[in-house]
């Protein structure tokens, strides 16, 4: 054993050797590292602590920079920590603080070692232990070592004291009860003459106050003193952060600190301090006009700097100030807008946020237009940022700032055609949402849907599929606003639609179904009236065309019938799909031609157009009826079934007869019913709708659904084979008759559901939108703003600046040709329920402990002030106090009066700025006279006494800054 | 508070890591990769702040080294830049016109100096002189220990135990 140990000691590679070797290695880094780790594993077992510690040091290095696991060496780290030699000890501590975590088992072993080192006379050893504790302190460690940390808090060695102050943060966080022990010493350090201890203490309070500011409100006087007296920028920045948290809680405090903060802002040359002042003012003191004005001046200085950091921070500060003081942004709009084309993505993003903050209902149109153009030129990432922020801003609070929905709909269209657009999900949602909420926007929506759907190029872009799905839904749902439903139907069944994923094709199919029903119904109701009024077909020319067209149609129908044979169960194995797709392509083309020269008149559904449509849809649906997707199959069958019914029951239409026969009225009714079902308006549904349904009286909702199995036992779940798609030529499915039946059932069911729905609506009107008469809206709706005209070439920032400048400056409300359409809102219900952030129970414990201590003192202050003076404005803190505190305080009252010893404390409370100089001197004296045995509580009682007396003298300012 | 400190070379090599918030080992690797990707990609004339996972990374480049510190959103970015600069100056004072190689070969010393500057993610010593004095004190402690340990007699004594 002795031999190898000596060899190891003599020939061990040091950390430096390792690093050098790493740089010169020829065997590859990972191979070198694994070799080194092997070596370390051997060396670390050595009995010689020096060898061990060097091995550990190497391992720490590898762990830190090369992600080598070192959790296995935890025990060796503990061994090194216990070495008496500082070098080994330090290596051990560094290794521990780097690799230990809550679940490291050897943590239990180090408590005593830490205790020993914390109490060591060697300040460097104590410092090591403190650093380690700050990093790996667990609940147990924090609890067990609280007394040692407490002792060190008043250590005469500044070096150790400041570190122990830093450690209290971790200790408090892990073990809130430590507050009861250490808090007063911590507060005492706020008065420390040593800048480093003060800085550390303020740092700790800054972190603590960030978690729960309310608890630290009673310490405001101490912080105020530091704010006014300190010359140390590090400290001032932290104190400002504390005040940024405290000021919103107590208006009088805010008033008090505003002036000193402004003073710092004016005076300081340090940008960091100045910026912190600005941020405090705009964030927490935004009610103080003059302070905000000064801050905005400073922000402007920042914005005009060349340093991108300052520019960024200036923009950031502006975005904080923007919600409350939009004038600040307007003053700096040139800079903001120029920053949109900054080379720095962060600055661009920040200025985009600001531009969006400037948006109002009067300038949204211009801003969006310019931004969309900007998006066209930007890199994809920023382009989507722009689009995203336009979308979220416009849709905020139910499209609050959108006055002209026709414009907005066309903007959505424009955005979806932006080359890099990846916001399809959001656009999809908004298209549908606008459709459901804004009745007046529907014609424009349908127009947009049409233009999106008929463009075959869009089908190739997978990012747009979601938008197309929304367009398809809109075109089906609001087909009554369409100028040309046939065109829509054609677009929906175009062959390239096969590029879409199934989930979206299904929407397409459903929309085809709706359009078909709508067209047939319109035609039938029209011929009904025609038949009553004017039995003649009006135009002889069109009649000739009719006959031609119908010839064509009948030929195709014939062909179709032949084709149909192929689907008969007998000849299943014939691979017909390929053929049929080709056929469809041809047929669709042919139909395209036909439909172009069939002049479609407004509100005119001619017989031949209906026949064409029906045939076209049928041709397109045939190949889909062998689809492997259940959803698609089902919807296709619905459509085919409907067509079958139409053809069989309406020979008048399909055999070129003019007058409808009596028995056909039956079908008429059917079609009407279905149409009614579809024209039932879909409204937005509140997210909380389900919760608001009252549970009916006799209904008991069981938590345990175990007996469901019993009930379900004899019910056989439909076996998947019935949906089997492996044999798509299921005779039953393909049989027209059964399809027919099925579709009849379908329609019955849907009519039934409509009536049910109507009944439900009657009973629970609360959950539905007010139903209004389905007023027909004329088709000659004013055209949307043509965004493309005019400014396609404008890409100069100057133009942008000008544009927005105009729109921003104009304070008057723009005149709109028509009033803003109604946007359906479901009042409170729709806001997303705010989940209260659950606070960490440890934080609660911590702030609870802090309050116990601080408010305990405060209660003394309060009660004594009440006793001392009859007419004192109620202290704001008394609302927070509970009876327990009050009782406590009355117990202490007598002693607190006795402990009044130091009259000069009173002066400290003076609020006059002139007094501050005096106060400082006295402060210096006091520190000198401070005897070590004095206890914090006693002191704060004295303070309380002092303050009560001041209140007595100057009842005007019942400020607890005193 | 500072969540972690990273020193990354221009080639993406990590030179120093120090974690003040708890990040498990796996997470650390990921964080380093993400941050070095973000920071190294940025051009020279851009601002020194990067928003990252709801936090902010403040970085500054000195020659071929990027010093990165990750802070909370509300923290003062300029202050952190000053802390970075303070650290670099302290290193400079210790090593005498510090360069990347100094940090590579004296990884542990850079580490100790950082420990004197920051504690629990807060700046705790703003005086370069004090830090230099403390580190010198520690070095002296180590040196005396080393001399003892390295004397041949003690090695032999240990070996023949």
C-alpha cells in the first residue's frame, strides 16, 4: 500500500498537467477525459489527503467544464473538507458547493464540519464554510447552523460578517424560523458603518422584499436613511429596488421618496444608478407627474445615445411608462419607429412592443398596414413577431380597438399571404371567432374565404392549412352571403385539395355539404315562388344553354352510372381508384369550363346550375367514398346520400321538367329542414359555460364511477371491425339505398336536434346569444379598403414615421362611414379564469416570521402612540394587525415606556431635509456609542417611542417614515 | 440576483461555470449550449442583453472571451455589466494583464476570485484591493501548506507509515 501511494504522490498529474495534456492530446477529447477520470478514480482512493485533494480538484475541473459526473465523489469531497490544511480544505469546499444538491446523502455528514469551520479563528476557513452554506444549505443545515451564523453576524471581522449576511438569505429561505433569531442583527447591519456589510445587508433585503414586500414596510425608515445618505451606487441601486416594491403599497411613502430619487437622478453621473431611478419612477411612482417628466427626459437622453445598451434600456423604460403616460412614447416616436429597423433583434423587438403600445382605435389601421409591409421585408422570425403582436393587439378584449371589421378581415387575409407567416393557428381562430361574434363582418369573411380557397397555390403551403380550414368553415357556415356558392363548392372539391391533411379535408367536405343544401334549398324555394307567379322559364336563350348543359350533364350522369357499376360488390377487386381520380380531374376541368360560361345571376339559382353542381360534387365525391379515413368516409357518404335522394325524388329537376309534382314537396320539406339545421347560428361559447349550468335537483353526481362497469357489462362496445377500413367496399355502405336511408335518418336526426336545441334555448336562454331574425344582408356590401393600392412601394422609414406621426397626432376620432358593428361578448364568463399563483408555503412561513418580528415592534409603536396621543391618524399598519399583536403590544407597553433612554433618536425622525445633516452627525456618534449588549428589540422600542413623540409634536405628518 | 456565471470563448469552449441557482447537471449542459448559441451569434455592435427563458443574460466580450451572467428580468442590467467589468479588472490585477490562457491554466484561481466577489448571487465585495488582499492571504496559506507537504522528508514519512 505504501509503495503505490508514494508513487502516486510523486508522479500524480496536477490540475495544470491535466489542462496542458488536454490541450495537447491526440486521442480525442472524450477519450482523454475518460482516461483522466479513470486515473482520478484511482488517485482519489489514496490515503494521502494531498493526493486525494488534487484528484478531486481535477475532477471538479472536468465537471465544471466538461460535464463529467462527480456525484460519486461526494464522500471524498467531505474528506477533503475535513483536512486541516487550507489548500485541501478549499478544494473540498469548492467541490462540495459545485456538486452537492438537496439529495446528496453525505450532506448529513458535513454539519459538524461546517460548524467547526464557521467558528474557526481563521477567517478564511469561516469564509469557505459560509460560501459553501450559501450554495448548498438545506433545511437541516440551515436549522442546525443558525446559531453560528447568528454569532458571525456581529463578528468583528468585516470580511466574515458580510459573508454571513449574504448567507442569511439562504438560511431564511430554507428555515424561516431562523428569522426569529437573526433578523434583528441583520437589521442592525443596516446601520453598519462598513460599506461592504451595508451593501450585503441591503442586497439581502432586496431579495427578501422581492418575494413579499409588505412584510418589510416597517423598515422603510432605515431604507430611507440609506437612500438619502449613501454615496455608494451599488447600495443605492438595491435600495431603489426595495422602494420600487414598497412604494406601491403605501402612498405616503411614495410621496416621500420621490424627491430624493429625483435628486439622485439629476445628480448622478452613473448610468446604472440613473437608469435604476428612471425605472423606479416609471414603474412605481408613475402618479408623480414631475418625477415622470424628469424620468422621460432622462429616457430621451438614453435613446439618443449611440450605445445600443442604453438605447435598449431606454426603449424598455418607455415600454414600462407607456400604459400610463402614452405622451412619453409620442414624444419619442421617431426614435422608436427608427429602431424598428435597427440591426439588433432585441431593440427591434422592444420597439415593436412600444409601437403596439401606441396603438389606438384611431391609428390601428395605419400602424397595422405599415407593420404588415414591414413584416414582408423582415427576416422570418421578426416577421412572425410582428404578425403575432398585431394579432394579439387587435384581438385584445374582444377586438376592442377594431372599428372596421371589413378592414380587419382583409388584414387577416393579407397576413395569411405573408410569405413567412407561421401564425396560422391564431389567424384560423380569429377568422372563426370574428365570424361568430360579428354578424356584419360575415360577407367580407366569405369574400376572403373565397379568395383563399380558389387559389390552388396556397394548398401547397403547409403553414396555411389551418387558415384554409377556417376559410372552408366560414364558406360553409355563411354561404348565404356568398356571391357565387357554386364557385365556393368548386374550390372546395378541387383536386389539389387532396394535399390537405385529413383533419382539414373533413372541414372541406362538411362545407361542401352545407353549400349543397343551401343551393338546392334556395333553388327549390325560388322555383316554388316562380311556379306560383310565373310558370314560364324567363329566358329562351338561357333555356337553350340549359338544354345543352343538361345534355352534357346527362351524358356525364350516364358515364357515372356506368362507372357506378364498378363499385358493385361483385367486382370489388378491380383497382379502379386511379382511373376514377383521373376521371374526376377531367370532369372537374370540364365543369370548370361549363361553370364559367354559365352566367350566374345574383340570387339566381337556375336549374342547370344546380344540376351541374350536384353532378360535379357527385363526381368529386365518388373516389373519396373509398377513403380510408372514417371521418372522410362518413361525410362523403352523407353527401352522396343526399345527392341520391335528390336525384331520385326530384326527377322534375333532373329530367328537365318544369313543374314540380305534388309528392316532391316531401323532399322539399326535407331539404328545408336540413337547411334550417345548418342556418342555426353558432355563437361563441363561454369558457365557463359548463360550470354555470346548475345541477338539476334529483341529479346525484357520483365521484366513483365503479358501478359503471356493471351497467356497461351487457353493453357491447362496438367492435372496431365494424369500422374496419380494410374492406372499404363494404356492400352495405356503398349501396345507394342504404345511403339514402342513412341520410334520411341523418336529416331527421338533425331536425330533431334543431327542435331540441330550440327547446333548450327557450328554457335556458341565459346560455345562448339573443337570437335575432336572420335578416338578409344585401350582397352589394361596400368593398373593403384596398390595402394594396398606393403604398406597395413605400418602405422608407421616413414615410412610416410620417404616417404614424399623422395618425398618432390626430387626436380626433376618425369618421367612419358606418358605426362599429356589434361584437358579441359573453360578459364576465369569457375571461380566462385567473389562477391565483399559489405561493410557496416556505415563503409564507418566512414572511410570517418576519412580520411577527417587525409588526411585534410596530404594535408597540402603535399602542404607545395611541397612548401618547389621543388624536393620531390611524397608522396604516393597523389594518394588517391582528388582535394577537395588539394584545402582545399592550403587555409590552409599560416596559417600552421605561426603556426610553436616548432622546436623540427623536431627531432622526424629523422629516425636514435640513435636519438630515444633523441627523447624520448624530448617527455617527450613535454608532460609536453603540454598546454590544444592546438588544435589537429594545432599540426598536426606543425608536417606536421616539416616533410616537414626534407624532405628538407634529400631528400633520403621521408618516411612519419617522 | 445572479443565477449563474459563464465564461465562454469565441469558439464556444466553456472556460468557467458557476451556478448560484439550482440547475441539475443535465440542465447545465443544455443551458450552456443555449446561451453560447445565443450569445456567440450576436454581432459586435449589438446590445449586451439577451432575453432567455424569462430571464436576462447580460454578456460582455473581452478579447476572445465572453463573460455571461444571467439575472432576473427586474435586475439592473447596467449594474451587472459593471460587475462583469469589476471581475475582469480584479482578474487583471491578480494575473497582471490577464488573457484567456491565464484563465485556462488557472481555472481554480479564477474560481476563487469569483467566490470573493459574489456570494449567493449577490455582489459582496466591490473593492478590488480587498479582493486582491484576501486572495493573497489565501495563497499564502496554501503556499505554507504546500511547502510542508512537499518536503521530501514528509513524503517519506508518509510513505513509510
